[in-house]
């Protein structure tokens, strides 16, 4: 089954996403508000990293549900 929110790929086609990986990424790139003095470009770049982590969490959840 294809899931459009996963870029047209089944979660089973993705490498195994571990809780340890997600934890490290979330510690390195926690959700945050734009800081004083931070450029809009920097804020957008950081937000993209946080969005990728959220995406990987979604893949992980679907992988766990299918086991």
C-alpha cells in the first residue's frame, strides 16, 4: 500500500527507523522558536530538520504498527 505522505513509498521499503536514532536527532534538533538575530533562512533550514524528524517518527510508527 502506498502512502502519499511518505513520498509514495510503503513504510516497509524504508530502512528500520530506531527509537535510538529518533532520540539522538530530537536532542540535537529540538523544536524551537526563531531566535533573536537569527535570519529567516537559518530558521527555515532548522525547521526543515525538525520537519524531517517528524516525518521519520511517522515512518517509525507505521513500521511498528505493521510488525
